[in-house]
C-alpha cells in the first residue's frame, strides 16, 4: 500500500464551517476542546506511536461528527500530524461540514485495486491536518470497517500520522463502530445534554463494554454548565477575542 505524498488540497470554506470548526468557536468552547486534547494525552499509553481514536454516540444528532472535526483540529493545532477519517459510511457528514468532495475517500481505498492510491485530502487550514472523507457509500459498511483491508489501511496510515480520528455511526443504530473497534486504540462517546436518553446511553456503553472496547471517556455537547465558573477567566476571554480580531 502506498501513501500519496502529493495529496489533493481540500476546498475549505470558512463561511460554511463557522459553527463547526474549533477555530471559529467562542472562548469557552475553544478551551473545552483544548481540555479534551489534554485529557486524551493523559489517557493514551505513552508507548502508542499513533493513537487511532473512534468517536461515536448512542443516537443520531448528538454532535459526534462536529466533535471529531474539532478534536482532530485542536490536536493538529498543537503540532501533531493528524488524519480525520469519515468512517460513517451510512450517513457521512464530514465532507459536507468541511465543504469538500466526499469521493474519492475511504471506500475507494478499501475496495480499490490497490489500497492507498486515491491519496488523502488535505485541509488548507493547517499544514498538518488531513481529511479522508467517506467515499462512495457501500452496501456493506460494517463488513468493510471490520475487514483485513481496513486493518492494513490503518496500519500504513499510522506510520504517516501522529493521530488518527475516526468518525463512526451511533452504536445503538448499527454495528459499524463495534466492527472496527478491535482496530482502535480507544473510543470516545459523545453525549448531548437534554437530548440523549439515559437508556440509550446505558445500552451503548453496555454494548461497547461487551465488545471489550476501550472507552476513553464521554464528551458532553451543548452543556449549560455553570457559567459562574468562567467568570474569573473573563480577562482571558477578552484577550482571546482581541487576538482573534487582529488575526
């Protein structure tokens, strides 16, 4: 399998990503993604050269894809070479959110004559941040994600990157996330406040545990939190906003 060093740059639209990309979020949200990055660094064993992290949820609409985008971006922002893969081969959204073409992509690598020949799309925001979209939707996504071809693809890509983040379908809807789980370093489960049903979350965690998935933790989206906690950081928020306007 060959890695295309001259990968095609993605056509990135800042206007279409204002509610998606970490770069365009407010101070509080930005700091939370940085905190997630820091927590991930403490969670991953030091001997893992290239962690492959799956991002999933219990239900649709919990923000797993947005979390995967921002997590991969903020890791790349720290200087790491990062690949974001859209592994949701049923209802992919990474390409749409990032305003890039969905094909060629992952499925083209997995079913093509020679893995890796389609290259990897590169987002223009950061030089070390790459995106591999879903590709053409296949009739057998679960089988593809758990295949030997997927294992060999990730093995080769892991030699080229410091981190690989894989956006995956909700656990309670299809078995795709469980199928690929043996190939992952760990899984992050996204939860949306006032949306995710308790029984749905419990069921998804149970399925992951029964499949011996390494659950790295949960991410709470749209959390109201306690805004008083951020009061003492107001001066830092103002500084952040000033620097953003000057950039």
